[in-house]
C-alpha cells in the first residue's frame, strides 16, 4: 500500500484533492496533508510519501525549493507540482527540481488520475486495479469523461473550493464568460442550476464528514462554507429529511446533542 502527501497552504485545496480521486482504490491507504514547509520537514521522514502533490507557492515558500531541501535530506518521492499560475518560469523550475508534472488549478481529475497511474506503474513498479468504470461525479452520477471540458472544470472547482465563497459569476469571470450564458450551459448539460449543484455537493461532503468522522456538527458546517448554523440545519434537513446528529447517532441522544450544539 502507498502513502500520498498533499502540500498546500489552503485547507479547501487539501480537502478537495484528497476527495478528487478514489485514492484507496489506487492503493493509497494513507493520505497525509501539510500546510507549510516546516510541517513537511517535521514529518516527512515518518510519512515516507510515495507520491507528493505540492503547490508551487506555500505561503512565502516555493514548492520547488522545498523539494530541493528534501532531496538534500535524502528524502525521495514522486512529485507532482500544482499551481494556479500558468507561468513558464514556474513550470521550468518545477521540472528542474525533479517534479514529474506541472498541473494547473483547479486540478483536472482525469489528468491527475492518468499521471498517478503512470507513476505507480513506471516509477513505483506497482500494479493498479482494472478500471471497471470511470470516476463518477457524486452529484450528477455521471462519469467525468462524459461531461464537456467546461462543465468538468466547473465541477472540479466546486470539489476544490466548496468551503469558500463560490458564485457562478466568480467562475464566469475566471473563464471570461457571461454568467447568464454560463448558467444556461450548466443547466442544459446537468439539468441543475449551479446553485443547486453547489448546495448538493456541500451536503454530500457534510454527510461524509458526519458519518466518517467525529467532527462537531458546527465544525462540519464551517468546513463546507456555512457561517450560519440555522441555515445549515435547515438545508441539511430539507435535503436529507433528517437532522445531522440524527443521521450520525439516531434517536433521542441525537436530538439532545443537537440541542447542545445549537447553544454553542
């Protein structure tokens, strides 16, 4: 089994990348995350990452400088650099320090999957399971390859930034498109408004966090972009037909804990 390390100074990116692929199916039983070079250097010897996804800028540090320092320490890994900057200089520095690829944010799940599979086979001399079906969007229930490139980019942005303030206008500005027109394209291909998809994705993440972790409900709400707990409870109940704590625990105990949570 393998270990994956994701290095980025934004929590939403760390969470998004950790959910972007079915890492367990690819053989990764451990996913480690770090938000600074200091955290990486403090733990990397124990973590021994087989593959490392590293942001080109980590606070005031450069990812390629960190890779060079790790190499000087005798730490070896298979590095993939991530960046929101489509700059030739950064790409050159990334490849010069030994990175195997330079992927632009929002990271395309298909490209990342292809590169990871290649590294496992060619660099790590491992095997990968046969692909029975393509990675599927958890909300649309459609394989990503079936989506148009534009819609894939939009859903990838949501997967990486759902905890932040996202709007269709903001995404349209990134693509230099008219937001009304972009919204029409999104509805035509997905059958959903962008706002409906965004809320559904947030509810999906919330359910996973509630069922798979011990995080407090207020923490889960904050992680998916809710600052008002009443709105979160209302949206969650309307979406699933049950309160968050009833879903987690059920019965009267869930109701009591939910009441205590609201008093915080």
